[in-house]
C-alpha cells in the first residue's frame, strides 16, 4: 500500500491518474479502453469487408463481365460474409456492451476484467488470422455457411477452408468468454437499488444476447471440430460415402446460425430502446413488455433454425413446425416496433443523428422483417431460396437493423467516451447517404432475386434481364461506401476537436450520464443508489445521485491490476489453433504447452492489488 | 458467503462470488457443447456401414467398473473440499491425491478399451460410429485430464499454504468442474454403453 500512498501525494484527487502510452493499452483491463479497441478494430474490419463487397458489386454491375475470376469471387463473398458477421457486427456490439453496460448498472468494471481483455485480443488475432489467408491467395471460398460436402478435403483440397474453420474456432472462444463475463457482470454487479426491472433496455438486451452467445457458440464449435477432424484426420462425420450425413452440418450450423441472427439484432434493439425515449423526452412505452419481448425472441430464436433448410426436404411436419415458429417470432418483434412508435407518440422529438438512425432502423428493419415473413412460408421459400431476394432480406435486417442501431449508439454514446460531440452536420450526411445508398443497393435485389438471379455466382446472363437492378445496386454501393468514409472522417475530426460535451449532453435518464464525460477510470467515485427506471429524470433522485457520482474519489478505488497475460494467452491460443493446420498430432500437442503456461501464470497472478 | 465476498473483495447482488457464478455460466455453455457431441452420436447410431458395431465390442462390465471409479472420485472431491474448509491440510492433500488417482485409473481403463477397440478394427476413420464415438469420449477424456492437472495445481498450492480456508472457494469451483465432468460421463455411459 505504500506505493499507493506515494502516488496519492502527487495528485490532488487521491486516485491514480490513468496511465497513457502503448504499453498501458496493451495491458489494460479497463472496460472502457477495451471497448474503444473493439470499436476501432471492428471499424477497420468493416472497411475490409466493405472493399470486398465493392469489388463484387463492380464485377456484377454488367452481365457476363470478368473483372475478377470466379475463384476470387468465391473468396470475396465468403470473406465478406464471415468478416461482416464475426469481425464487424458482433464485435461492434461487444464494444458497446463493454463501454455502456458497467456504466448503466453502476459498476466500476466488468466481473472479469482480464477475461474481457482476453476476449478482445482473441478477436483481434482471430480476425488477423482469417485475413492472413489473403497473403497465401487462399482465402476461404466455401461461403460463410461452409456447407458439407463442399468443405470436405475432397472438394476443397487447399488450405482455404482450414483458415476458415480455425479462425472461427478461435473467435468462438472470445464470444463464450464475453457471454460468461456479461452475464456475471449483470447478475452480480449492479449498484444498490438497480433491480433487474430497473435496468436500461440496452443492458437487458446485452443480458439476453450473452445467454445466446454461451448457448449457440458451443454448437458451432462442435460442428467446426467435426469439420476439422474430417479434413485433417479423416473422420467421416460429413462423408455420405461412409454413412455420414451432410445435412447434420446444416442442422448444427443453423442451430447456431439462427440464434446468431438475434445475437446481431438484439443489441441494436437495446440501443434504440435507450435512444428513442431520450430524444422523445418520454419513458419507454411498455418497458416490461419490451423486456419480455426481447427474452421471448431469445427463446423462440432457438426453435426456428430449419427455416434455413426448407429446400433440404425435411418433410411436411418438420417444415410446418418451423414455418409456424418463424411466423410466431415476428410477434414479439412487432410488439417492440409498436412500443418504439408509441414511445415517440406525443413526445417532444429531437431529430439528432442518433434519433435519425433509430427511426431509420424502424423503417428499414421492418422492410426486412416483412420479406422475412414472406420466405418464412415454405412454398414461397422454395422459390426464393439462394436468390438475391434472400440477400436483400438479410442485408435489410443486419445492416438496416443491427448496424443502423449500432450507429445510433455511436452518435449517442460517443460524447460519453470522448467528452466531445460527433459533428451533427456530418452525422446527418452520414445518415442520409447511408439511407439512400443502402436502399439503392439492396432494394433492387428483391427484384433481381424474384426474377431468378442466384446468389454466390460470379456473373449472370444478359438474358435474365436483371442488369438494371445490378447497376442500381452498384451505384447505391458507391454512395454507401461514401457514407462510411464520412463516418470515419467525422470520428477522427470530432475525437480531436469536436464540440465539448457535458456529463449529460442529451438530458438522458440513465446512470451512464450521471458521471463526467469521459468518465474517470474508476467510473463511480462511490456507487450511487437507484430508486427508479429513469433515475436522472426524477427530481430528488437525480440530485442525490449526482452528489455521489460527480465527485472525485478520495482514495484509489479497488481497481483491477493491468496484465499482459491476456494478450500472451490470446497469442498462444491463436498459435495453438494455427498449428492444428499442420494436421500432425505432436505439433498440435506442442502448441498446447504455451497455452497451458499462460493459463497457469494468469491463474497465479493477483487480479486485484490486495490479493498478493 | 463471507468467504466468497472475501475472495472477491466485492459484495455481489446474489451473494455468490463472481468467480463461482461465472463458472456456473461456463458450465451451462459446456452443457450445450457436450449436448451437441452426444446428439451427434445418437443421430449416427446405427448408420455405420461397416463394423465393428457397438454391441460387438462394448463390455458393460469393464465400463461399469471405470464409471464407478470415476463416481467415487467425486466423493473424494467433496471430502477434499471439506478438509480444506476445516483447515485439515493433510486430509485435503490425501483426498485430492485420491481424486487424481481415480481419474488416472479411469483414463487408464478407458485407454485400455480404446486399444482393444482399435484391435477390433474400430478407428477414428472406420465408420460414423468410430468417428462420433472417439470424438465424444475423447473430448470427455481431455476434460478429465484437464481436471486432474487442475487438482494437481490446487494440491501444490495447498501444500505450500497458499490455499487455506479463506481460499477454499478455489477448491469448490474446481469441484464444480469435476462433478460436471462426472455427470456428463453418467449421461454418456447411459446413452452410449447401456442402451443396446
């Protein structure tokens, strides 16, 4: 404790100043810094996936073009899908989990700060490993769903698919660790009075998403293990010649894959459930219903996976069940939409960029929801399966839903993280170019799909008469790309010299706005006591909380130690998985040694200052 | 609960320490992991195109013996935790040693069976039965092995007085893991070996 005492003498506040510099970021266990690293990394991968999409759009602009080869096209669409889902949409949501959840529940950090850092580093290394495949001109090329038997060593002899299954296995570890961390944080670390039914919706949706993560990821982990054993050690899981069943892969993939869809969308629902009330100056309409609808979506999301497989021929009974389940899941989703509209109804609405993106989500996601209802019907699905209609649908729900929601969150919470506003003029440019570019890209795909243009094919015949839709889509994609550049320009400019933001720039109701922007590294000098769902909107409660939260800590609060073991363990895990690619058992066994060593050192290292 | 709070330095909302709650959550995840492996085995039951088939090679007697040994290791685990909580270092070390030894006997017997099955011609690549059987039970064995190493480290820390009654939760959580691995084996034993 003597070192603490000396440092206290240096600063008038009594708490440590937060260190800066590269090493402090590498060893950080601060959820706010980890969030920023998540966000920046995911944004970089967003551009990587975006460039892949743009190349495909130019290839498809006119029929029978050959700007790129069919093989490169296969790699591009596989990497675009894998990147956007696993390296962009998921980690960007996790960036917000990290930044916002501890602040919203009144905690000083997450339950397992080092595990949190480990998740980030595994995500980074896993993403780099996946993209390293480009250096060998062997990027994965069997689509993001990796159907058997296309992925077998017979039909995909190169290392392309190895890069895919290994990097996804690595990334899965980060997701499970993240899920465990946020469940524990939300169950265990709420400030006094922060009952479950007082938690902001974003925290609630993080909670539901975390359950989906810890339950869905193990299923694909096993499927990937089967695939890896088939490819490297000659097992026969997906080998029809030996009695294996390729449809098993589809089941396992989609048992993971459909909850995954809700892993992507629920965080966005959470964001706009916080943004819309703030900018309508009204509490969320039907709070418990929105919470229950979110939980219900999480549950039913487990019973709809075979709607991805109607063309397999599972029989009328199975198909009917999944048609019904899929249509039922539209109900809680619709309930939420009505709740958001009812929240705005009669409110004094401020059209900030965050609010515009939230309203944009309502409009665009609903279009995606409606096309989803269309191919929820098995007979209709047979017509639309594997066409651009489906491509239009899932971009409407994932970009129009998940990404729009996260961008709303970006404009909403950026002032908290940086102490500065994002430029609203640029923000509105970002929003409108996104809306126009996005709709121009994906709306025409409904038509080209209906006219029979198949997805995942590098070109199409002029006789199909879909050139005009593809040209519109390509023009739209260019506008959409411009919107992304505007966003990054805005981020960079505003981070450096944006207008200064106060602690509560929006007049918002939740705890994260009760502390300075940016927050101290310990978040709360003392933990506030919460007495309602909108603590900062209630006279009396607001003053009581601010009296506690706006001060500075008189002594260094009990904060976790920085650690370099997360990055080392993440590196050794990535190395161990990379060695799996050799297929030589003793090399693989050797790879486990550093993992074991780092885990041991991690376990022996004190997580908190007083632990030694 | 005072122990839990002391180990974690934080009062938690549930009174359960973060470490223990997080570990329970992880075990929930593990349930889905083994659930998928076991389901695959069940789905592939009877799809093997070539022998040997399960009924020809499984010996219920041998597996019952190894299963019993593993089950008794859970009892030893409980007694080890009890001894740590009561600051009985010597007993704690003996019971942990018993856990590791019984885990070792289980693994030894199982590998003996593996060798026998391979002799009969059942390999990782011979049929859907071989693939799903070895990957399922192999994953379980890796879990047992990991548990044994964990117990070894705990034993060393008890021996060097780094774990006493205030840190007993470290042993308790390792015990959760060990019991979980046991319970999974009971499911595997029932579904794989007992159902003809």
